[in-house]
């Protein structure tokens, strides 16, 4: 049997070696549903996409930048909640 790199077939573990992901592959890799992806897209919360013909792809670098942005947004939201909680506690005492 020929190796996947020879035949061009992508094995299930091969998605980590791709330079670009389809929206479906991106969603699978990041454990989000496709409908959730499109909801996030409307809010401007998805990675930068590019087109090749009719295909919409997300580069590996764009996916990595998106993960960093989501992590930073989560940290900022957590920090804001903590500040808000502390302010409320100080007002109640």
C-alpha cells in the first residue's frame, strides 16, 4: 500500500500537517460546530479566510493567530469580571 504522501490521501492524523484547513476541517480540529463557526463569523470572531477557486480555506498561521486572540479575549473577560466582583464587594462593605 502506498504511503499517504505519495497518494495524496489525508489520514485522520494528517490534518495537523496541513498548511490550510477547510472550514469543516478547522471546526473539527478546534472542536466547534460548523453552525457555531458561521455564528462567530457574523460577529467577526473567526480567523482570516482566503479563497482558492470556490474553496474557502484558513491558513495554519491564521488559525494560530485566531487561537491567540481568543485566549487573550478570554483572559481579558476574566480580568474584567474579577475587577467587577471586587468593586461590588468593596461597595457592599
